[in-house]
């Protein structure tokens, strides 16, 4: 955190150096990026990801969206607009915040802006991208409605304060679950550690990773307290699924 000198913010453990949460899924026909964080460029360069072929959004909050301008490079590789899979509210926000990308004059005409092709998605309705089926799952994020995504036996559910009953059935039989756990104390818009562990115990994935972690978690000491099959995520973590 800015201005913080706590043990985690000043830690030499690289797993405590956290940027905003996003994941990239290497699918059959290319790379699907979930969310475009403000550090998107840093994250992709660090992980040596050279191509992004499509983008899906969990929701439109700034920490999951505001790196989108750097997606202006992606159409050069694709030879056309980047497919973007999102709900209507996310598209509306993108068109408002990045209005210059949709202008008929100026930088938009010159080609120095993201070129996007929107595809509407809805919770519980699978969509196809890059040779794979992706299932959007409705989640509650305080007063907001957001999406998680399931691909095969892996599910990514960040920014969660409650999993609706209908969505729990869509998260059964998982090999890997990535789940929000913001801090130790309760929070109105996110799972606490205890709430995340309770959800994991109910859903019973083979392995769970906690994400969207605040500086309240010192990676090594915290992970040592977790039950079997649960670990903390960290920047650069790679999984096979």
C-alpha cells in the first residue's frame, strides 16, 4: 500500500509484492485474459506473454479495468479488433471511460487506441472462445453483481462477498478454485479469510488458491496456517488445468 511500512509492504519475499488481480488462460487456440488491471502491461511483460487473443471481464471496477488502454497493441497481432466478452454494464463503462477509442476522428482514426469487438455474455450461459467453452457464474460483490468464470475443472472467482445458491452448483467438482479472500477481518464487499475457507469447505475443490489479498497477509506465515488443499496465490503463479 502507498505510504505503508508494515512487515508485508516492506517484505523481501517476492510473493508479498502484489499487483491487482488478473489471470491469463492459455486455451486451445490462444490466450484469454480475464480483466485488464492497471498493471496489465507490467504483468504481461513480466510473464513473457507475447499475445492476448481475447479478453473477458468479471466487472468494471477500476482495479480490474483501467489497464485497457495498453490493449491497443493487441489488434496488430490479431489483424482486427480484440474480442471482449462482458456484460452490458461493463461495455457501457468501457465506452464511457475510454470514449476516445470509439471516436470517428483524432487518435481513434490514427490507430493509437484499443480496437474492441464486444460480445455480450450472461451468467449461466456458456460461450465459446479460442476453441474452449467458458461458463460465466454470477457472484455477489457487496451491492454489485459480478462474474466468475469456469473453464473445464478450473474456476476463477475474484471479488466475492457471497456465492448465490444457484451458482454453487456450477462450482462443484472442481480441480482448482481461485477465490477472493481480501483480509482477516470481515469486509462488506469481499470474503474474509474465514468466509473463503468456509466456502472452500462446502465446494470441496481438489485445490484452492486465495486471491485479491491485502497486506494483512504475510505469505509464508499465513500459508502455514491454511488447511490442506488451500494455498495463497501470488503474482506469477502458473497452474496446469
